[in-house]
C-alpha cells in the first residue's frame, strides 16, 4: 500500500468529519490513513527554571491527552478495513503537517476547517489556509 493520507486532528467534531471523509477516500484508493495531532507549541520562550518545569508538565499532559484521542480514534476505526496509524507532534500546525506529509511520502492531507469569522480568516489567515499554501501535496479542507 503506497498511498498515504495524512489527517490533521483537532477537536472531536472537526476531526470526526475530516477522518470520516479521509477514511472513505482511503477505502476507494486503497490507501492508509495517518492521523497527526499537532499541539501548537513554540520552543522560543524564555522561562525561569520553575516556569520551565511547569511548562514541561503541561506539555506532557497535552501529549497524553492527544495520544488518548488518537488511540480512541484508531480503536473506533479498527474495523474500517483501512490501516490507521497516528502520532502526536508539537509545533506549528501547517509546518508539522507538511513535514509529516514529506516524511511519510503522503499523497494528500485532510483537515477540518476551524472556527473564526470569515473576515478574520481573510485578514490574519488560518492554519488551513497556511497549509494549503505551503503543502507539498494536495490538501482537502473539510467544512
């Protein structure tokens, strides 16, 4: 199976629509699905030792929650007939999804469109818009 679809996961409702769509397409294409839960995180923050320790604990908590979401999703789709894998990563959503797509030699990325007003998204952009502009492969944005 050479085709790999990447699905960027976020909140349950948003992720559910994107995963449903990607799994349906993967069945038709004989592809696998790789879920990527990205936690927005910047390494460029200056902190005291105490703040750093607290931040590390928060990071571990977020990673555990993200991994539980991925594990639950993989279990839910276990009988779909589509190989599903997943990982939790830290960083900027669009950058991480582009990196994973390149690493996995993916043929497509699926993401859900997040909230925000249409005017705000046009002015300041959104993760989906940034991903569409930067992605090395086609991106499908699920409303």
